[in-house]
């Protein structure tokens, strides 16, 4: 029974990763890199608030969108050098 469950979890994860990878807004390539980073609980709560306010399906997608917004804002901001 454990083997079947593990296979089910892996198949579910693979399908989910494939779907998210091809349908992410602003991304022309499938997801291929995994970044794991610890965060304060308050930052995770802020990401979740953004996620729910914008009806984003997953926390990972919300983080990707926030990174894209931050990079766009940094690019638009005048340089401090």
C-alpha cells in the first residue's frame, strides 16, 4: 500500500509541476530549477495574503509573480550608483 501511495504522490507532483510550468504568466519556458529558501513566518503570511487576494492557485506561483513584480520594479527604478 505504501508503494502505491508513493507512486500516486509522485505522479500527482509530476502532473502538477508540468501544468504549472507551461501555464505560468510571463514565463516562456517550463519550470526547471527548484530554489529552497527559509523565510520568516511573517513573510510567508504576506505571500499567502497576496496569493488569496489575487486568487492565485499555489504559493509557488504567488512567489514567482512577486519576484517578477519586484524585478520589474527594480528595473524601472532609477539606479543609485
